[in-house]
C-alpha cells in the first residue's frame, strides 16, 4: 500500500473486532476466561474413562457430584465476571475458595490444572479495577493563565501580601485584597 492509496471503509469484521475490544476492556475479561476454563477439568475428570487397550480406567471419585457442582459454579462465576463486572471481588474470592475446595474433592483440583486456573483467574478478578475515563485535553489558548477563562484578570484573582500594614487574617479587610468578602464564601 502506498501513501496515495485511499483508506477503505472498515468492514463488518473490523467493526465487530473493535467493538469486542472495547467491550473486553471494560470488564475483567481474562479473569472470567481463566475462571471458566478452571471449571472444565474439575468437572470433567471425575467422569472421564481412560481406555488402555481393553482395559477401562475410571477416574470417578465418591465426590463426583461435588466436582460437578464446583465445575459448574466456576463456569457461572466466569460468566458473571464478564456480564456483571460489579461482582468482581465476590466472584474472585469465590473462585479462589472453590479452587481450594477442589483439591480434596475433585482429583487434586482437576490434576492441578483447574486449581491453578481458578487461583489465577480469581486473583486477576480481585485485582482488576475499572480504568479511568480519558481526561480532556488541556486547552492551549494561553499558557500564562493556566486554563483560566479569558475574561478573568489574573491580577485580581491572586491575593498579594500588603507590606507595611497589619495583616488582617479575617479575610474581610480591603487592605489584603479581599474587597470585604470572606475568603470562604
């Protein structure tokens, strides 16, 4: 592409990608993804059967229902992090606790995969903070006034010390430039 080539209008895919990027930036997206991914091995491994030739190895535990509940709760917490960002602290702490509970209940926390994903996602959810809105750019009309409106006289807005006269600390003396007004009002 050369400099003279006119820019083509953004296509549907480009617009959707930018919209998704903006949506993703307003919430703890990666924390929710890690928490959802943590629920999958925790819920899957207790119900999995490994075939070795004609031999079937069942990895089922007595707490298979507990593993399923923990896995489903982690997936639900991940979705809640995506769509209800105000519950991020609760969901993060709950994901960490469910990850810890999955160690004795679900084959060492889904063979440590689900446990570690739950800890990382929960910590990311607790640590996430909404971004600051972009600040308005400073006006560069007159750098000497420091952003004061143009109609304001800078000599009348600054209280200057009066030399040789007693300093009245009440703020109402015309000698110290207050013109009879209280400094608080």
